[in-house]
């Protein structure tokens, strides 16, 4: 007999939502290129900001930014170590502007002071330290013009007015070398640029099947070698080095299980020193003997997984992240000359003694023979089948990975098993795996999720009658598909910023995605053809809202530029039109996901009550979670334990 989820973990200390989903004490550590400074993210009046301290005196910290509303999502160092740079949007609209904080004066300025503009970094340089190439779509929201940005003066000089190109590749001299656009087949055409002139015919043509797994991967500093990640003529993307003068390519790395992922490059020459591949877990392979010696030494010192997150120009100092897997992630300062390792920070010290559970790597057979890599976390001491949450990643052209996962830990602590599966269409496992998801939304992609549930039940991990489906973006769509196309499989669903109508989704994509829209049409369904339009209709949960018979919780950001609020409004209205109850939570100051911690915590508080109501797990009392957030419960308050 299956014990209730709450009873299963009643002896296990409850990990507060605030600890898992609140701000880390520190995160995002970086070394200045000259090695004189340490920087990191930390809360300032409850909002994540950038801090700075001398390398020799890490305790002498000062805040360099003063964000008061939304956390700063990303920051980096100016190449000459004179300033910190960061991007920020407004209320989740993803119109990111670039800001600079001068180290000497502390003065903060916006380097791209335009409205409704999204900045892109097109190129940076080892030899030109005070300038960047940036893309700006302030002239036309669909196209990013290329500008040379002087980081000292803030001056912008136009390099190329763009009316047709989806992207560019530059070399270390900040010279544009490639212009890239989508071709009629849904792949990409790559045109060489010589002396500022774009060749009229493409030098490289990538078919649609290879479009997500093939592209340039940067030049060496002297411009003599161009690296490629390329799946043409093979399945998984391999790493190649091309001699620019002769065009000769040399294979550097390949793996039949997965695409080549990250590389470590020489900080001065830009030559590849090591490369990684991630099938179930990430494996690093070294070309450079010095890098190998350092990584081998670190492997002997650290438990669990680790990686290099920042390096100085002279490569003598590294910041190293370490994931012990059942303890919080920590960051170390590594002096390569001295072979010394010192703790810089622990991201969440409150998790040091928390009952975190191990994550297992699994391989799940799909009904057609495809192998689906995945990750399973079970509650403490789980010996019998338990209620399961199938956690579906977004994208769908993305992937789940191994390591500390706060959603897995949170849900396992509440008494649920958690399964994340890389369904077909996910990236990283070769082009055939990705392309197997083409035009299979709600079809074979959903079958993979059903096969994952059947596997978990057959393995004795899950209770067949107590399986929830939950996810964000594509994962939210998969949730709606689960409750409409297979209404008897899942006990409930949690849709976070998921599309309900693929027609309107494609009609309202951000304008800067338009240059690559053929990819969406080829992989989802082409609304410009009768057959494609019908496919989109057939795959849209909005047309099957009357089939929903299990409880549904929806979370949405009002400013989402990718999946508009109307996507959630539509399915809610359709359900209400059929007299079907639904719980709908709206955040007026969020976009594609919930980035303010107080909003994330509030939504998860609702999720806990919702799952406890349906699956019987335990829930931390609601407390002040909703009051501290901007959450608006538009309907269905009475369906969630602790709300009504």
C-alpha cells in the first residue's frame, strides 16, 4: 500500500521555500581580467546587485550597482578591467539595455539609452580592450544594426545598417567576417564579409536539419583559425578547426552520444585547450597538458561536479564552481601556480545541513526505440511508489541536465518523486534526436512524456494514479497537452507561461525573432499553408479545452514578450466557457517566468497548496508569501489548499 506523500517525508525536516527560492547569499563570481578584483552578485535591500572587492582583500566589499526592483540578470567585465557592465530590462519585457559602472569613479551610465531596444554583443577583443561590437534594434525592431561601442566615452559608431541578416561573426580585430540569414529551406546561409562588403552568394549553406547543431565557434586571436561546431554529414556536432588561409578543416573532438558543448580557450591566443561533452553528465577532455594537470588536481580536491567559471588574462587564477550534489553550490579561488584552493563563498549556506536528495541519471526507452536521457530525484527513504511530478523543460530546443536542481529538491522534500526527461526535440543529443521532434508537438514529443511516466511506474518509482505534469514555456504547453489530449493520464497540471494556441503564438513572436521564423514554421507547422495551419490547430490545446477533467493551475507574467498573456487568458476563458474550474495566477510585473524572488516564492506557495490538495504531499504554510508579492489570483482561489 502506498503511504501518503506527506507521511512519507514527515520525519524529514522541511526546507523552507525562502531558502530554496530566495536570493543566494552570493552568486555569479568573476575575476577581473587583470586579476586585481573579485566581483559577484549579492542582495542589496533584497535585490540582487553586483559587488566588488580587491582580490587580496575579499572582505572589503562594496556594492557597485543599485537595482531596486528587478534583479540584475547578467553582468560581465570590460576587457580592460576598468568597468563592470550589465544588462537590465523593465518588468520582464526583455528589452535589455547595456549599463556601465566605472571602477574608479563608481559612476553608472546607460551605454544604449534607447526605448524598446534589445542589445546584443556581437564581438569583443583580446587586443582592443576598450571597445565592443554591439547589435541594436532601435531603428527597426526586427533587425539589429551593428555598432562599434567605445567603452570609455560611450560613443557609438555605425558599422553596418542591417535589413536582412539574422546574425554576424566578428574576429578579434572587431571586423565583421560573416553575415548569417535564414534560407528558403529553413536552414542558414553564411556569407563572408571582406573589407566591409558582404558576398552576394553564401560560402556555407546549412540545411534545416543541421541548423540547430552547426555554426561558427569563434576565431583565434590572430584570425588564422576559425572553429566550427558542425553536424553536417554526421549526427552529433563535432568540433573542427579551419585554417582560414587554405580552408582545410581538422577534426578536434567528436562524441557519438552527444554534441560537443563547451570549450576552454587560451586566454591570449584563443586556441582550444579543452572541450566538453554532456550526455548524462558533463565530461571534460584536455588538449593542453597544463589545463589537464589543473583539472586533475581539482578533481582530487573536490567532491561532486566542478567547472571553471572565470579566468584571469594571465591564466594564473581561476574561480571554480563546485556542486557537491547534495549540498549547496560553492565557489573557490584557485591559484594555479601555488596549487592552492580557498573558499570564496557558498551560494546558500542555509542548505548546508538540509536533507537534499541525490539525483539519478536514467535512460528511458521510447516506444519507437529512441533512448530518452533523464534525471530522477526521489523523496528521502522512498521504497514504495510515490506521487510523481513530471517536470518538463522549456524550449523545446533546450535540455535538462545533471546537478543541483532546486525544483527537484523542493518537490522531493514535499514528498514527491521528480522526473525530468529529454524528450525528442531536445537539443544536445545530435540532430536526429532534435529533428525527431519536428512537427511532433502534441504527438511523438508527448508520447515520450507518456513513455517516461510508464517507465517510472514500471520501475516502481511512481504511483500511476498520482502523477502531475508541470513545466514552463514549452513545458507549460506540454502540461496543457497532457490535460487535453490525454485527460486521464495525469492527476493535475501546472502550466507556467505556456502557449495554448500555436497559431496566435506564432502571430505574436517578438519582432527580433522574425529573421528566423522559418525555423518555427518547419519545426512546428507553417501557418502560411493550409496543411501547416491545420497542423497548428490540431496541436493547440485551446481547441480541446472541454476535455480537461483534472485540476489545472496556470501562472503567467503580464509582460511576457514570448508567450503573451493572451495565451493563458484564452485557455482560461475557454475552460470557463465550458464550466470547467481553473486556478489562474497573474503577475503584473513579470515576463517569461518569475524573476523577482518574492514572486517566485509566492507562485511556488500556490503550487505547494495545489499539489497537496491533489496528490497529498505536504505544504509549508502560506504565511505572508502572497502578500509580499504582486500575485493576482484571477480565478480558482477555492481550488487550492490554504487559499480559499
